[in-house]
């Protein structure tokens, strides 16, 4: 009877001791503070609205700086920042620079971009450091037409954060957008259909109007606007030319058509 009682008591102590041991084990984890920033978490931060919506935002709002475009600068700027517990971003910094103009544009995109769904780690919301690459690409086959600069464009999807890995993934079109018939034929069409504004001719104004537009999946051109103006009616004529121009062959990624932003010059020469 004594041995049986001792065994029962010991068994009871073990059962009672189990939760205590677990509680002590949990206390071994270091407590997080509001200032802690994580690079790796159980549930990474994600853009509100989803990856595709954020990717579209980057592609739609990225403006290829004119100075970088004219200098032939292309490549990728990596921007690091912190996704706060509120979903806001902070501590923006260029982790991988390209040029002063492109760096500034990449920072602007992230700073004014959508809020994020904050990261979660060990059952709580935490701050996470994220790095996003913003790419500036000139499409292949940018032949030069007589008296004009080569076509330059921005890739269809500037960057795509990958949900599974918690980090971004750069997507570059395998086949950039091109005018139907080629670049040279496109500029020939522009020269043949161009109407030099009387006011600009009177003032002897000439030069290039840098035009930005989106090439849709069906090859149509939308979101047409000048990003470098000359005035005296030349900007309006450049807009008219792009609106009236033939369709393009859309960019393709993994065999599927994708949207691509393009920036190109419309030359006016007396």
C-alpha cells in the first residue's frame, strides 16, 4: 500500500509538473521590444491588395528620369525599408544604387506607395525589413531611326514581391514591346504624319518631347503624357501623334502578353 501510494503521488507530481515545465520553457524566448526589426519572420509583410496590385502600382507609376534615359542608364535600384506594425513604411534607403536620378525615383515610388500588411512572428505583429528592386530597362532592338533617339522603355513589371519567400522577385519581359513593323518604320510614320505647330515654327522652337505611355496587352497605347515638354503646341502634337499611331506588339513574359510602360522621344526639327 505504501509503494502504491508513493507511485500515485509521484505520478500526480509529474502531471502537475508538466505545465510548469512548459511555462518555464516558453519564458526562455527573448521578449521583443517596439524597436526590434526582423529580417526573417514566420509570416512576412505583404502589400495591401496583394502582390499583383503592388506590381501594377510600380509599373504604372514608375517614371524613367529623362537625364538617365538620355544618358542610356539602365539597371536595378534596390530599396530597403521597414514595414512598421501599422503597415506604414519607414527607414527608406538605397541598398543598391544605379544613378542619382534613378535612385531618387525608386525612393519616391516606395515612399508614396500603398501600405502593407505587417509581418507576424511568434504570434505577434512585428516590424520587418524589406528590400524591393526597382528596375529601369531599355527594350532590346532599340534601333535608331534617322534624326531620332532610340526607343527606351521601362519593363512591364518593375518588381514583384514573392509571398512564399517574403522577398521581391524582379520580372523582366522575355520579349519587350515593339512597334509593329519595327522601330525604324514607327519613326518614319511619325515624321510623315507630323504637323509642325505654327507658333513653334514662328518662335523657331525645336527639340524632343519625351512621351510616356503604357502598351496594353492587346497592343493599344494608353496613359499617354509628355514627361519633358517643349511648349508652343509641340507637346499637344506629340500627344496627338502617339494617340494616332498604329498598335504595338505587346511585351511577353512566360509566353503571355503583359503591360509595359514606354518612354520615347518625338523629334521636332526645323
